[in-house]
């Protein structure tokens, strides 16, 4: 019996196996992101440099925080966050009963093979055979009904496995 072999996970591609343009792209993107990170942290970096410069452990070049400017920056974000949280809480309160009932609902009875075949005007043998196909090519007619099912795959002849169905519409199954 042949043992199943599983690939090594995670699939790591060594840098020596990557093409030159991928290495160049990754290097440029890494440098760009580091530059962006340093730009976004520039005020904090300047504060740290000022704190450890002469006179040491004293802030000399920085100014105090402008609270009005800070509030103007975060006001829109805080309002949108509050509205979103309020909307989510109200939606959950109004939908709580429906969600609780959905959790307790009994699962539906699976559709039997004969009812499934009858609803589409197939034979049970056709459905059983189609279930075993790994790849199937399904053709539809003008009424959007299945007209033929062909097995597609390596080493299989399309004409050997083709099944042509009647185009008469089937009656809807009773509930």
C-alpha cells in the first residue's frame, strides 16, 4: 500500500530560488515600508533624541501637545466608532430573539435521493453515477434544464460517459 506524502508546511520559498525581479521588488518594498514607519514615528524619535541629548533627561526643543488639534484629528474617528458600536448593539438587541431561535431550530431532514431525482426528472441511477464523478461537464437546454452530463478527466472518453436526459419538465416535489 502506498503511503500518502504530505507537503512541508508552511511552504517556504528560499531567496536563492526566487527570480531576480521578485528579490528586487521585495527589497524595495521593505525599504519603502521601513521609511514610511520612520516617517510616521518621526515625532516620537525626535522626542527620544531630545530627551537623551545634552542636557540629558530634559526636554528642551519640543513643544507641549496642542489638545485642540489632537481633538480635531480624532473627533470624526470617535464619532464614527460610536455610531457603529451603537448600530451594532441595537441590531443585536432587535435580532436577539431571531438568532436564539435559529440556534435552537431542528436541522432539516435531508432530501432523499428519489425525491431529488424526481424533482429534476432524473433517474436515481444517474444521480448515483454523477456523485462519483470528480469532474462533470453539465449542458443546459433553452429552459434552463440539464440536458446532458459528461464526465471529463484524464483517460476518459467524453462519449463513453455522456448521459442525455429528456427535456420534459418535472413536477415540483411536495413539501
